[in-house]
C-alpha cells in the first residue's frame, strides 16, 4: 500500500510541476519538457508558416529553450512570451539574455486569461501542451481573440486524448481534448478553425506501444 501511495504522490507532484514549475524540481521539469516537446515544436512551426515581420506570442514557453528555433523560422520576427511560472520566466531570461537585449524577445510572468497586451496586437499566437491546464478555457480564448489582429492566427498543439489517458499524472488537474473537441471550443469563442493536422512522433513508429504516440495541431483565425 505504501508503494502505491508513493507512486500516486510522485505522479501528483509531477502534474503540479508541469502546470507551474517551481524550485529545483521545476528546473528539472523544464529540462524534461525540452526533451518531450522537441518534436512538437518542429511540428507546430511547420503548421504555423510564420511570415517575415510577424508579431508572435507564445503562451507557456517553459524555460525558453525553443525561442531561438522560433526566431529562425522567418526574418524580423518580434517574439513575445507569457508564462504562469515565475521560475520559468527567470530561467528563460537567463538563457536568452542576448535575444532580450537586442529587442527580439519580450517576456512577462502572467496568465493567458488576462493578457497584458493591447487589442489586435499579434499576427500569430501559439501554445504547446498548455490548454490542458485551462480550468475555464473561454476566459483564455476571449483574451486570445482580443489581442489577435483581424485575420490573425492561433495555434494549439497537444498530445492526443488517447495518449494522455496512458500517462498516470494526467489524473490530476489535466483536461485532455480531441482535435474535434477543441475545434468546438474555438467556435464557441468566435475563433474560426482553418487547420487540423496530426502526426506520429518521429522515432516511435517501430516501438511496440499500446497506442501510437500522436499529437494534433489546430489552427484558428479571428475572421471579423
């Protein structure tokens, strides 16, 4: 029984760290996310097709490991980031001080249900493995729509609902979606889906897993 309780405590602790990394365990969680999210960033950038001069916001950037990769996707990007974890903002500032100093990157500690940006400010907003944590997604989507330019695009990338069900830590404060469920959520909040793509993570095809490690990306636009 003790072993079972310890395992539950361990998974619950990981779930808490994934939601809002803190302390030394939070630093380790940031590194773990870099490894597990590497393919998802590549996949998402392929879907976004950023254009020269775009003003881009990432919600929930972790320790900022992938910001240089995002900035290399097009010329003269203005990149912004907001993250719920003060530790992750601190770690990102340390790792990307050159990008901040030359004006390519601006960071804020905060939450996406209260975005501190003017109306119609961004061409593209994206998040990866974030929407699971939104207790009231309509509050976040309302804010995202507000700060998107007319014709601006919002991309959310997640692991499939079937994959998430196999991960023990998702029992605590996670809300997985199918791509179709997320499209419904977007439509309810006046964002128009225009893209739905899925992919099997490279390197896993030959492993004998109970289910393919699949992720999806849904893009929506503010069309008014």
